[in-house]
């Protein structure tokens, strides 16, 4: 019997044997115990559902534990469908332009060197807590307009919001308090930017208009919460995963250091941070010989779909340089991840700086590593490593 529960710590540590069984034997899985949900694992089904927002609606949110009609209050446009989703995404695009993102490139490189230099002298350090964790926080904070003094607090709140200590995914008081605290912080920041605009994303979102339409302050707050939490955590998990994978596959390590872009892309396919997204079924659907009732929660398992042998030959082989163009790591269609370009840019720049500074013969102390307590975002909260500085 196959049991798929994304909040199970054992599955979180290694979901891929379960994914293989789902892909082969149960392409439409039904979890009958509360919280009840269905799960699609094959690439064709997952990609089709991502594109068909009229059938697979996002209006109840994208994770099990925050499923509900009011999910948009904290998830912003992630918990919306067109036309509301289109409107807010278009307005945000005015402040989150490709040019604004690309201008961060030299700053990301500078931050990487600043945080890397002190730990190189140690030789042994935690890749997550001593180095990588600070960079996405600083990048998104500088983009939004968060002062340096507030960033450690925002990092703590972001980490707490993503933690799921309950095996059924129930939100703890710690998570709820962190959501409240983060909302209060960004509400105050938005009010201050309304009075005194600056050259930052918070001000740009307040000023953005299309045909006279503008974002309400509540929409700006929820958007900043989304960017400051999900974008930060997924990028961090991608960095640590790529670092571990290159160590676990020594035959690929020289290639990784020589072609960082391909290293990032294969890491996204092989063990991407975003494991699933939730949808609400708007009508009854028959698929793979089973019937899903209307209003069912359906999980789209990108982590499984990116290992589907129907799309990726020899999918359980980590092969840097393979064709990853069909990856669903960031989704597809109108709900394609808004922060994909920034996540890719950060990962490439940070890992390129690391590869330039250290020798490829590094070690990861996996016996002391820890997994983050999250159902939908998979990666390490601790990853001790030992490096040798390049001559």
C-alpha cells in the first residue's frame, strides 16, 4: 500500500522512492484520511493541470495547511485565478521588472563574497546557517526596501512561517504568530512608503497603475509577505541542494563548477525545492479510472513529475548538461513562478562565486545535516561542509 503524506518526516527526507511508485502504479493517488486530497504525479497530468486554471483553481491557496477561501489574504495572487490574478500580477510586474532584477546581479555577487570570505578561513562551516541563508534575505530585502537592522527578524519569521511540525500539517501557534508579526511589519512599512516613497519595490507597487487601476494596500502587504517568505526560502533550499548534489555525484562535480547554469538547472529538475502545489477542482473529473468530486483538493507533484521517465530519460540519474527544458520546477502557464528569474539569477551568481573561491574536492557532512520542516518546500536547514580555499 502506497501512502503519500508530504508532512511525513521520512518522506520529506527522501520522497523519490514513493514518487517512483506513484508514477508507475498510482498516477492518481487518493489520501482518504483528513486532510483529504488527491495527487497527480505524471508530468503530462501535472503540466496540464497547471495550465488549466478554470478546472484546477488556485482560489483556495497552494498548500494543504492554509487551504481555504481566504488564502489570498496571506498568499496574494498565488491564491487567485484570472482575472483577479492577471490584474495583480500585471501591476506587480510594473515594479518587478526584468531590468530591476538584473540590476541586482553585481550586488548578489558582492554579498556572496562578503559572506563567503569569513567562513573560508574556518574551513568547516554550515553552508546554510553560516553562509547561504543571509544572501536571499538581503537580496529580497534590498529589492523591497527593508532596512538592514530588520533583516534578521524577517529571516526568523520567514523560517517559522514555513515550518510544519505537525504530521497532518496543522498550523501551530508559532506559525500563526509569525504570520501576524510579518503582516504587521509590512503594513507599517507600506504605510511609511505611502508617506515617503523611495526607489524600492514597496514604493513601486504602491505607485503601479494600469488604466487607472492600482493595488490596494492590503494587496501590497500580502505580496511583500509572499516575496519575502516564499522567494527567500525556495532560493536558499535550491542553493543548499545544489551544493549537496554536486558532492554526492563526484563524477559531475567538475562539470558543475565549470557550467554553473547547467548545475542549477539539473538541480532544479532532480531535487527542486518546490515539491507540490495545491488546486481546487471546480467540477467532477474522471482520470486514470477514478473519479474526483468537485471541490476536491488536488496536489500537483512537481517533484515527481520532474522524475517522470516518459519525459526525462534515466530520470534518477543526476546528469548536468541534460535537456531540462521540460522541467516543472517553477510550474507552467499563467501561474508560472513569478520569482523564477530572480531565483535562477541568485543561484547562478552565488554558486559561481563559491566555485571560483573553493576547490571542487569539498566535503559535505551529511550525517549532521538537517531537513527543513516544510511540506511543500524541500531542502536543508543545516548542511555542514568543509572546503579548501583555491590557491
